[in-house]
C-alpha cells in the first residue's frame, strides 16, 4: 500500500540509514502511519491512500490520530487479484482454462480500466461484456470496444485467443465460473472508475533494492550505508 500527497516530495528512512527516493509516495515497507504524521507536520496533508483492499492503515489513523482519509485502489493490485482467482480456478481442475486465456482476460481488464477512468457507467458496461465477449456473445458489447459490433459484415477474429476464435464451452460451466470471478469486479465498478498506480514507487524500490538487496543484508557497514543513496542518485538523474 502506498500513500499519495499533494505536491511535495520527501523521503522516509530505512534500516540501512540513507533515505530512498520517493515522489509523492511512502514506501509500503516503512512505518506508514508515522510517515503520514510527518507529512502533516510538514504542512503537506495526505489526500488519499493507494493500495490493495487492506483498510487497516485507514482504520488505525482514524482511531489513533483522528485523521480521515480516502482510499484508492491500485490498478495493478486489482488486475493481479483477478488473475490470482483465475489461476486458482485453473488449479482446481473444475474447468479447462489455459494460461493464454487468463492472460487475455487480464489484458481486457487492463484495457477496460484504462479507457473508462472517471466514467462509472461505461466501465460497468465494459466489465459486464468482457466474459460474454470471449464466448462469442456480443449482446453486452458496444462498438467502442468490440470489433464485431463495429462491422458485422467481416468475420471477427479473437486474435489473442487460441485458434483466433471464441472459447468453446459446451457445458456452460467455464462461463459460469468466470462470471463468478467477475461478479465482485462489476460490483465495484464505481470504486474502480478512479484507480491509482504504485508503479513509480515500485520502480524506485526496485532501483534501491538492486544496489542494497534486503536478502543479502547481514550487517551495517560504511559501504552498505551508501548503497541506497546510490539508488536514489540514479533515479534523480
């Protein structure tokens, strides 16, 4: 989970000493509550928190500090969470579901989120159409998102699906299971119409961890104290 603030960019300390680069965000590994309080003391109030579905930090801030903040879901977390449920469905052996199909559904979900930010109604309609579309059912589709609806005189190809055709499901069980996975996603369309992204924060953490990996940290030395600063310097260039 990461926290966004308005304008200023500050850093938070790590066990290694120097402070990692962070622009408008607080590293998910740091003490988030303390970081937010520091920002408030600086005169830079936090507008909202980006992250997964965990509301522990928001509840703790409200209870301990009497601070009320808004929650914004992280786009990557939402897509990965749907993918997690799809792979669990694949592992259950209830239905035949290939990795190619899972990746394609995730790609469609990313596209729906990207094209409908700020528009709850269109996002909900687009989400409802994703699963039926894969089976050749275009009754929920709109021309804006569906090539079949734009020109029905031309044979429509599902370019990212096996054999470039709709998914075959004689029993209807696969579609039923996929509908179950997408039901909560459609139900949260209003929240998902305003998603955030922790990509910049994760990139910064990655750059620092390449120079000072936690898995290889066995003690503090003068060299180790300078490694996070080296990562920060590379990001500032």
